[in-house]
């Protein structure tokens, strides 16, 4: 069992447990990154773990992470809000400045789905985008290569978006397909570009079946099969049952060294241990589009979740393009700009099209 699987042996010393917990939480991208940019573990976090160990409290990093992904603070705190927008300026108010840097470069647009193009809703099966949002995305795709990058299965996210001119990267980028627009029926599979986790399919399906059975007694818990990964939704689970749900998930996954857990917005993700995330998907798509030379491109990535941080990190590392976080409350992030909610994403996309049209009147 690796640290990534977040299992902590009871026999380990307190210090080892604290470090293991901190390491495993770092895989789950907590609100404050545990590993600083220079690669060192946050001592404060380790000490905090030691402290809870000393009090005899049981260490439960998964439960901690489930709580951390469900902040109770809202943007109503005006002071917080103003310091937040100072730190991460609005992509709408800074639009002209941002876009002036893209001069002479090919813009490529990457969009997360849930919480970015659609509102977060109680039932993940009903996370529909509006027709206005669909029109805005369609408009953007007329001018720029555009990809949807989601943790959902590619088929599911396509059923929500329904635009055949886009690229789709489902299962956190582990299932990438090019546009099918204009293709003859039956030829769609020719556009599958990348499925690096194919060998994990039997395991994912096995764990899916086990999970369905094991969590059926927890009211509100839902498992979604995203083909190359699974999502355990707990948005509709009472908080008193979160620990029970987390324990069930951990006890199943610990039997599979090929799987790891990550955390999203009220969702526990079960993913293959391969190093492939939304950041890899972004780089892969840019290469597939023939833009391996980063000096010539300007990727714009918009997303709201912890898993989008992997893509923000790539953009930051390359020093090219824009990472835009959708959030109305302060968060630790590698993005450089913010938008409050999906309606602002729609305004941004509309503005992007108008800006492009104004370049060649
Ligand atoms: Mg999202």
C-alpha cells in the first residue's frame, strides 16, 4: 500500500502516521497545500497531526479532507472578498490586460464542466448547462480549439454539452477524444486520441460493483462510474455519516494497490495510480493539436475544483496562458485569475468571442 492510498497502519509510530497523513492529504490537495513549492512538507500540518495523535483522537485524513472540501464560509464577508479579489483578480475586470499578452499566439480554451459550465446541484445526474451557456461555448469553438476536461465519463459529459465540434477529455483526462463533427456514422471511434488507463477497466468495474453494494445502507450516498475512475458523491449524505462512508470507501480501496483516492467538491474520487491528471491532458491535447512549442500558444483553462489545480500548475510552470479559478470564496490555488460562478464564466466566454471579432472587424 502506498501513501497515495491514504492507509495508515495502526502499528506505525505517531510521527510516521502524522507524516503519512500529511503526505496522503497532499495527494488529495487540501485547501492549503501541505507541500510547499520547494517540495518540503508543512511542519505546521505535521505538528497538527501529532497534536491530535497525542490527544488520543483517531487520525482520519479522509474525513478531514471531506470536511475541508465543504467550506461553510461564504463570500458574504466583505473583507475576505476584497482581499480575495486583490490576490486573484477578476478575469472580467482584467480582461483587456490579460488578453494583451496573448498577441500573436494561438489561444486554446479548456473548460471544466461541473461548477464551471453548470451549477453544482444535489443530483449529479441533473447538472445541466443552460442553452445560453451552450451557445457561448459554441461561439468560442468557432474561433479557438476548445476542450471540455472533466472528471465525469466522456460519454456523460458529452450528453450534457452536446457539441460535436469540441474535444472531450473525460475521467480526469484519462479518456480523450477529438471532434466528431462532420464524421460519418460509425467512425466516431477513430477520434479517440488517448486512453492511458485502459488496463484498469476491469478493476474499476469490480470496485464499482462492490461500492454500490457496500454503501447502499448510507442514505444519500451515490457512486458514479466515470469509466476510468469512480466518484462517490456525498453531497446528499448527512455529515454524521461522512466518517462511515469514508471508512467504507477506504476499506474497499485498500485492497487495490493500483487505485488511489482524491477529493473533489463533496465527492471522493477513486482513480488509477498512474500519473495522469488534467494537467497531463492539457499538455497532451496541445501536442495533439500540433502546438508542442509553448512560446506560440496561449492556453486558457477555467475550472473550479481541486483536480483543476493540476492544469493550473502546468500553465504556471510554463509561464504561458491563463489559469482561471471559478470560486466566490478564497482558496489556495495555482490559478492567476478568478470568476465567481458559472454565469461569470459565460460572460467571460462571450467577451472572448467579442474580443476576437474586434481584432478583425
Ligand atoms: Mg468542476
